C-alpha cells in the first residue's frame, strides 16, 4: 500500500480515545483520473491520506482504517490504552470485521486480514455511525 500523508491543521493526537475514519474514491478510473483518499480525525485535528493503489471505495475504507490502526500501534506505549472507539460509516467494513460477514471480494481479502489483525492488537471498538456524523467530523 502506497500512502502519502497530508497533514491538515494540527497533528492528530494518537492517544485520543475516539477516532473517525473514512475512505473513498473520486473520479473516473476508465479515464485514469481516479483519486483514492482517506481521512482520520481525533475530533480536533484531521489527517488526510492519498492511496496510489486503491481502486474502490471499499479498498480505500480498509486502507484508511488500517493506516489509523498502524498509527495507534506505532505511536502508543500500550496500543490498548486508552480504550479506543473508531467510528466509520462503512457498513461493509464493520460487518466484515465485527459481525462475521464474509469477505466475498477477492480484492478485499488481504486488506481485511491486515485490518483485523491490527484491530485485534489495539483492542479498539469499531462502531458504525451514519454518514452525516462522519461528514461533521471530517468535513467531507
């Protein structure tokens, strides 16, 4: 996964107990203008990401979540403390990671496995919220 980190506002507090995460794609892949992105917020600051190799919204959702979990693992002394809630509007990601929904799309298998392992290591709770709450926190 190729990620370019774009910092907006102040640095995200990786020791926060709540985060909001989103990923998506804009543009037309057929014309080579598809842009995949992700956003992470601690409720105060937002970090924007661009993914060079995401082709779908679901891939970008998984990549953004995995990037957040990776930051928690690398920036906390104890990745399980504080107890963390991660909010997303992706029913697919929440269903596949917390409710036992089967991963049917082959392009999501490796992304799912990576996110599941990182979610387990952090002990974070993944929580579905309506799109308007994500927009309120992330500004898009």
